[in-house]
C-alpha cells in the first residue's frame, strides 16, 4: 500500500552570509560562489551537483552542511557496476525463504494461497533499505550525498534522476513512497565522464576548483593552527607550483593539510630544500610525479 505523505521543506540557511558563517564553524572555509550555490539549493529544495578535481572539498562540503544542520548524512558511494539493489532497495530473500518454510511447516501443508504468501513476505519486515530509499523515508533532517556520480553506469544515473525529480520511490509490492521531509541532496562528480543533460537540468550546478593561495592559507591556518604563518605560506606556494605541473595526480587541499601536520610532527621549522625532498611523498603519490617535481623544483 502506498504511503500517502506531504513533503515538508524546511530550509537550513537564512542567507548566503549565514552559509559562510556556519560552514566556517565546522572548519569549511567557503568562497562566496560556493556559499551562494548552497543557499539556493537549500532555499529552492533542488539537488546540488558539484563538479571539480579530486580533493577540492566536494564531499567535505556535504558533511559540513549536515553538521551545521544537525542532520544525518546518508551517503551513496558510486562505483562502476553499482546496481539498483545497492542504491535503492532489495528484498531479504533468505528471510523470505525462511518465513515461507516456517509457514509450510506450521500448517503441515502449503495451504496458504500465493496471494497471501506474497502479501506476507513482500512487506516492510523483509525490505532492505539502501541509501536512496533511506534518505527518502527519513522524517528527521537529512543530507543525501551521492558521491562520485560519474562512476555509476548510465542506468543508475537514470534511477537517480527518477528519485531526485519527485523525491519519491515506487516499490511495486508496496506502492509509491514519497519523502515526508525533503533531504538536502548533493551529487559530486570528478568529471571522469559527462553526466546526462537530464540529470544536470534537475540540479543546480557548482564547479569547485583548487582554492587560490589566500584561501588555502586560511584553510591551512584553520586546520593546522600550530603551523607558523611563514611556513604555511611557503607550503601553499610550493603546492600551487606543483599544481601547475603535468602530474598524474595534483595535490589536494587535504594533502596540503597533511603536509602541514607532517612538518609539525617532524619538528621542522622551515620548508627548505632538504625538508621538501624528505616529505614530498605526503603530497605526491606517484613515482613519476615525484621525479618530475624534484626536477622542476631543481631539487634532484
């Protein structure tokens, strides 16, 4: 039987400035464009599609919104081959079989009609809710994160579109389940493939790139406050030089933070040539990138 519900939308943020201020309390330092996109997605009740290179804070933004909203973060991690059973729901077949066998054993013969049996085993008790359905059904504040949506197959992208269009899910045996409370939905993509125009039309769009040097210094000061400002400035300058190289994987903001923490752990008070050579593996994870960086930084 379908759940007859009316979807409630309760915005989280009062203004763009409110987004900036409250996200900062979680350690997420946002620029004005990002805060504006978050505010509009929240106010309009539309999913927010965030594209950008790996490590620029796309997933962290969803976590921070959940934190300031006092909301549960429900995450669907996409990967090649993910199917509807992992994204939406599936039936607990083992439990269904046990119920059918128990019913047969109790009666001695299979007296129940198939209609009665079906009504029994295709009920709430046997439904295994996965992230999309879980987010739809929650009555408490929820942030739905569909992470790395570009890794999912086209069929799953179509499923996302169906769910995000009406924030409703149809389970043939139970009916249509509609969200009682609109989740704040975030989709992230590293742009390894182009998402469909239909999905993009359903969402507000935000591109996050690596931060400029001034913002990254502020992020570093927030996350590694013990690091001296002069050393932090050196570190950020080197990271930005590395991002200008032809590397397999550019250093992320998270790796900049790790580098700062590494310097503190080693008691290094300056980022000189020797300390860069000794710790470069914190930010570069491919041998060829390491060799190229040492050569172009003239540290080889």
